[in-house]
C-alpha cells in the first residue's frame, strides 16, 4: 500500500487583473468550482479570493493529469 498527498495552491487571475468578479457572485462561483473539483474525485480544502483573483488549495486525485 502506498500513500500520497500533494497539495496544490492554484491561483486564477482575471485578464489584466481587472476587478471583474463582483462580491455578490463569489459564493456561486466558489460552489461551482467546488463541484468541478469534487466531480474529479479531488478534495477542496480552501477557496477564497477578491475581485481580481481566486486562490484554491486542493489535493488533486492521481487520475488527473496535466499536459
């Protein structure tokens, strides 16, 4: 049996860092991102942000690969 845990700190920024994420839409956006992560069999530890970027702390399942 093997054990692995790799935490990823992912930052998404808006184009040119313009303030385009209104505060009233943040909850819906975070829930959408959480559902995408959950559907990929991964774990979301924290998500937060401001009007021009979002921080995500997650453990991505080993079946997900980056190209």
